[in-house]
C-alpha cells in the first residue's frame, strides 16, 4: 500500500524547513525509526525518522529545496498489516518533535546527560541575551541554583537549575542570543529509575546530531578561510529571506558552514564587502576635494547592537511619539516647607528602617490630585474611541538602571500612606537599578514620574509612557531668590516640573488646574495631610 509521509510539527512557530541531506534514495528499503533525511529550520538541524517499514517510492523534494510542515515529504510502499491506519500518524509525529524536548543520554555510571530547555520567561518573549554565566562547564550545581543571567526586552532574568548535577556543556557564549524552548546548557545527573534512560534513548541520536552540527557550524563559521559555494546554495529559509531583503543573490555568497552552508552573518559580511569599494571610492573623491573637512576612519570605532531593554525603549518611545500628540506644560513648585517637614521626620523614620525621601511625598500628592482629576489616570484604546478610567493609582517611576531605562510602578498608591509608599519605593528602585524587576512590577502603570533632577536637569520634554496619558519630569531643587508676602527677597527651595500630556485626551486647562492642585499639596504639606482619607 502506498502512503505519503506527512512532515509533522518540528518546532513551535516553524512552518517550513530546508532539505539538507537525503539519507535514503528512491527504491531503498527502510525500517521504522530509521533516519530518512536531515532538515534545517531557523533554529536547528533536525533528523526525520521513518514511521513504518517499507520501500521508498518517491522523494517529493530535492536536496536544498524548502519543504512545508503538514505537507507530504516522501512516499513509501508499506505492508498492510493493520497497523498503518491514518490515526497512527500523530502518535509517531511526536518522535520527530523530540529534539525540542530535553534529551537524555544514558551513561554507564548510572547518570544521564540531558539538555536544559530555556523555558518561557515572559509573555511574547522568544529570545534573550546571555548577560553572564554564573557557572562553568564541569562545575557541580544544585537544584534551584542560579545558572545564568539573561536579558530580555523587559528585564534581567536569572535562570535557575531544575536538577542537581554537573554542567557538561554551555551552548552559548556571553553576549550571544538564546532561543526560548531551545537547549541552554547540558547537565549530567544521577537517575533513580532505569526506565528514565530507556525512554530517553530514542531522543538521544537526534539531539546529539543537532548539538554536534550546531557546534561544528559555529566552529566553521569562525574559520578564516572561506570558499565560494558550488551549485545550489545551502541556507535556511530565514537566511534566504534576509538575502532577499538585502537584495543579495544567495548563490553568490561564500558560505562558512559545513559543505558551504550560508549563515546570516555570511550574508551581512557579503553585503558589507560589496558596499566597501563604492564607499572607499566616494571617500577618496571627497578626500581629494575637501581633504581637511573629514577625519580619517579610526580602528577604535566600535559598533554594538541595540538589544534588551534599550531596544524595547527605542520601540516604545518611537511608537509613543509617532502616535500621541504631545504637549508640554511647565511650572515651578516651592518645596521649602515640604523639605523642612521631611527633615523633621527623616531621622525618626530612619530608626524604623524607613528611607524617607522626597519622592513618596510627590507620589502621594499626585494620587490625591488624581482623585479630583481622574482623566489624568486614564488610558485610551488603540484607535482612541474609548477611554478607560482606572480606580487604582499605579504610579510609575523611571529608573536609570544598569541595563537601561526601566519604569516599574507602585500599585495602589491611593490606598497607601506616605511611609508605605516609601518602603515600596525603596524595594522597587533597588531591584530596578540591578535590572531585576519582576514583570508584574513593570506592567499596569497608569501615570509616570521621571526624576531628571537626580542627575542635574531642570526642565525637560518627557515622552509619554504609552498607553498612559501623562508623564511629569521633576527638575533639581535649587535655592533661588523669591519675594515673600512682605515684598522682601528670600531664598526659597524651587523645583521646576515639566508635564507632557496626550492632547487627544487632556487639554491645557485640565493639566494646568491639575498641576495647581498637586502644587498646593506640595507647597502646603498640611493641606495634603487633611486631604488623606
């Protein structure tokens, strides 16, 4: 009976793959679980095994062609023994997907070597950067011990070990990009039940092949010598797509991988080398006419990729400015009385372990003002046809952390006292400066404060933290001359504040009245205390 082998799912989000090598030919007799071909996805090399015993009657793709998931890969003549019903196909398909799971290889000393698969580390996150390995190959680790720090688009995350054992392989170097649901490192550990290793034997060859090919590819990629490919170029769908986007003929790119395989870096290097002569010629022409106008290129120039939090900030700020009509409103606030009050309370609360800065007063006063102007604590939908008013005042604070700008928020400021806000703020800012804020603390903000004055600024035009409708930048406190009620010049502690508002939602009069109320609470601390519920 002739039957098509349908290419099953071979990884999350993968819809096609390239035929790297057929391991059988038309007319060959094959056995169940015998490797039939090697295919290359965007992520790894995967070996496809046969599902039944039989004879290969047709190969639907040639080497180097792109095969589609859920489409026929090859046809074979099989004996009709009652076990070849169509419903058996899904069960066998799970064997193909085995490389995406931790593969364990049995060892003679009662241990197994298995891959640690990088789990989901945040909603929508598919990759992360290795910031620091906290262990080394050959090191003994215990369950839940931190293994490495990785940087996502949102925060720095620490990855713990799932089992105790010995680290046998680190699959990435510091600074490289690791994929979610792909092996991060390998560990050798003791096993309790013999059945564990028997279940893992089937998955071991594919995992071993994938790891070996990946290691070989990296080694070849680092080689200095490169040879131009002959015939059809070997490259994954992602590499071919990059070549098309850059307008490069993939067949002209020298591949650095095994058998001339072309990687993304090869395409980029080829593009740069093609552009170099033109650039040099242009530079030479300019140099001849304006020799003193342009400095010579320096070998000390450095180029680095924008990744992690910085990349996320770039996307967020670009979208905010391009979709929200910003307007800025500035005011000055006399903090003389508030600074005196804080000085009286600071030492008393310090004995209780409370770090009482000016920020908790700013945040509580902001929350009290929001009670009178709830539109400042609202958010529009994507097409600005609806406005949601939030009862919770989740006030964000922009923190200049070691990994970039983070904006965690303190939840429910309307229900917290100044001391409670101070305690929450201390924990949040310390975590943010280390880049270890939890995703929950970064979500759900309703309005934001940016304290530029902490590093010396006075006036700014802050960009709204979309989808919020307002943000305020606090300038530094300065001792400036002002007239008192008697017309005498006195020294006062003045701070400039700069608001940016979403002009689709907030008008100038609203933000001015709101700021006046916030200013009143800060300039007259007693009125803030009276307003608290």
